[in-house]
């Protein structure tokens, strides 16, 4: 592995972590700038598509709507494996997502085990996500008292 590949791997990890951090802050306009202009995001839960989005504008609106009733969002990114071929790359990242908010007058905590399959491209000398397939493999929901 040469120094360029090490730099790219670090940049790709920072990209994924920054997507999560900006999502936690509900800064969706900044978050979608980490996706290519016409990027595609498709999310599955229970084997069914729950979100199919194209482009930054559509993503920012949908992310905001999906999380509008959530008070606290917390992503914890785990293992990430990437394959880099020049200015293109693919990767898999495991993520634990915690959502806390009110549902039907109850304070609820939802924990989701997610796996993201990403395609990346180096555009204008920075890595961006061009396609993201999210699989919400499992979810646990319970009343939460803090």
C-alpha cells in the first residue's frame, strides 16, 4: 500500500464519519454536500425500500422529513472496508443508529443496525458518495426515560 492509497483510505473514512456527524446535528444541507450532485440513496428496512432518493435537494428534504420528530440522533460507525481504483472506490460500513423522540406521547428510543454499501468518486479533488445503499438489518424500539 502506497502513501496515496493510505491518504485516500483516511479521506474516505472521514467522509463517512462526517456524513454521520452532520446527520446527528440535523445539518442536512451541509450533509448532502458530501454526496455528488446527482447521487442516489436507497434505503431498505425489512427487505423493502423505504427511501429512494436522487440528488442533493431531494435528499436534504427527505432526510429532514424522515427525522423531523427525532430529538436526538446518534450514529456510531464501526468497521469500514474500501476498494480503491484510481478516482473510483466502493465501500461497506457498519453503523449503529440511535434515534430518540416522541411517538404517540411516549419518549421512545429506536436502535438500528445498518450496513451501508457505497460507491465513491473523486470529484474536484475530493471524495464524494455517488451511490449509497443502506440496509437497516434490524431495529429495536422501546420506551426511554432519561
